[in-house]
C-alpha cells in the first residue's frame, strides 16, 4: 500500500515500471479532516513474478513529472532477514536526521520498523501555531493540544522528515507511543483518542492481509509475518490504565497468534523490563499485570525476543530464564533524532544490561540468522548505529 500526502490543488497519477511490468495507477484520494488544503492518495499494486527493483513515477494530470522513486517487494523467503528499527523522530533536528536517515539507507534493510514517537504530535505546537507559548506554560500550552493541531503536526512531520523523501523506498511498518498518541505518558482516557487513532492509521496504515502476511490487531497493533520471524507491533497507549499495559483484548490476541515454530519479536513503544528506573515501562508501571503477562507468555512455550524504544538511549538487557522459560533479550533503541541525555546509566544503572550507550543518537539493525537447516532463527546480530560511528555490535543466540 502506498500513501502520498500532497496539496489538494494538485491532481496526481502514478506509473509503475518493473522488469516486464508496466501499469498506470489512479489513486483513491482521501480528504484530511481539519486541513482541507491537503489530501492523501492511496493505491495498491500487485505483480506476478520477480519484478524487483521497480520504479514509481509521480505525474501531474498535465503529464509533468513530479517525482521518481525506486522500491522492491520483499522476497518470498528471507534466510537472513535484515530490518532496521528506529524510534523517537523529533522533526526539530534537521541536520542530524539527514545523517541518520542516510545511515539507514546505507544498511539496505529488507524492512523498516518505526516503533513509537514517529510524530511528536503534542510537541512544538508553538512552532505550528506561531504562538509564543511553551510546554512550561501549563494550561496555556495544553490548550493548544486539539485535534486540528495534532493533525497539523502529522502533516508537518510527514513534510519535514527525510525518511519520506529518500529515492529508494523501504517497506515500512509502524506503531505509536505517547507522542504520536498526542498525550505525554497518556493512556486510554485521552480525550482525543478516537481522532488521533484516525490520524495515525491514515498516515501509517497497515494493510490487513490476514494470516498471509500483515494482520491488524486491536487498537493500532499489528503482526507482520516473515518466513521465520513474526514481528508483533503492540499498542501501548489505547488500552493503558494504571492497572494494565496492553489491555485484555490485545493481550489475548497476542497469545492466540504466537507461533511456537517461529521467533516472535514483541515490540512495545516503551520498555518491557524497565523497573530499574522511574520512567515508563511495563514492569515499572503495571507490575502485577507484567507478572501475569510473563506467566501466560511462559505457558505458551513460544520463542520470544523483546524490542522497545522511548528511553532516548540504547541497550541490550538479558532476560532471565525464569521469565520466559529460556534465556532471551530485550533491545532498546531510541532515539534516531531527538534530545539525548548523557549519563542516564550513571543515574539509573541497568542491572541486567549486556551492553548499553547513552547520550548518542541511534537506531538498530537486526539480522536474523537461520541455523544449518534454515528452518528457524538461531541467532540475531544487533548493530547499534550512532551519528558518527557504530556504537556496538552483538550476536545474540536464541535457543529454547
């Protein structure tokens, strides 16, 4: 599925060209609710056989060529699947984001996962509205958090971030955390939950293909099924209360869809095993729910691996056998371009940390290696990329 944001005054057509495939596409155009000068084009294509790489040509109705992009479909089998996972994309870092997104494209991943704070919808509203009101102004700033302004920040971010403008497109899958949700540390009682859910699904859609590949879950959650890896993008906001993190419906959906024959990567916007610090985490905020979740997860005898964002640092934590029935890990990767906080681990030591770096912009590349039989994932190579250098590289063995 393709989504293209553009001014309403322009009408576009799209031409797709592969090795032997050529096709004109007339999109379905969606209006935005609060900003009538912008529209979103949506279109899908289906091809037979290997047509990679393909080209996408964007033309005005007059025939004028506006843009050209290259893209490839995912291969049917991924023996060594390579994905990039990133979070915390503050659009007020123009120079840093150029460097970091170029690093992403240099990795040439099969897929890209944006796992939260992909839009700082509740931030920089003073810039959006041209009002001299800052977050520290309390109620005056909170009054700027309206559906119209939240949608405006989604538009502004889509127009500003380089990952939407690179010449080579990468299959991208997304879930939110609190800032794209529009409420810092927010949960199910957020007043504009319904409106912002529509914004997120319009700008970061998941095509519901059922059991074959991509399947929508409760809220904005989804599961992306590769040949040997299932990636669960879990919604940590829509159902969140002081007592529950993911809610009963979403948790049951996850447990029902775990495949014991494959590796399940469980992704949450905030940390799983973050009870060692005062910031948001499943373990720290809903400890009883966390305990029950792990007990149910352990009973499923699934091979799982945890990934998170939010913390504005990167680390690998060891997850003890008592939690899941075997030794596994949690990788936190945050943020690709956002405020960073040197000394975080000195202030809050991470007791189960295998390796970690704070104070550095980062994203992570995950390569899932199959064993000699090629039937299952035996190890994961994790590389944390910083602005100027690789921060660390570790190979993690996953056995059950």
